[in-house]
């Protein structure tokens, strides 16, 4: 299960790395999608890191 959490964290970092430059480079309607991808990447990276450090965090 740790591999899934690691993949989640890596995918989040990849979204952040793609979305930050893309939100400045793309035209007006598409830059909103890139900025949303940065936010989703941040959430995914933080969630993946949390679950790697404390695997039973959401199990009570």
C-alpha cells in the first residue's frame, strides 16, 4: 500500500511541476485548468505524504 501512497505523492508533485509554468504560459480559459491542476497536485502530494508517514491516519 505504501507504493500507492508514493505514487500519489509523485503524481501530485508532477502536477505541480507542470501546472505552475503552464498557468502563466497558456491563454486565458486554459490557464484556469492549469491552476486547478496545481491545487489538485498540492492536495495529492500532501495526502500521499501524510499516508506514507502515518498509514492508518484515516482509520480512527
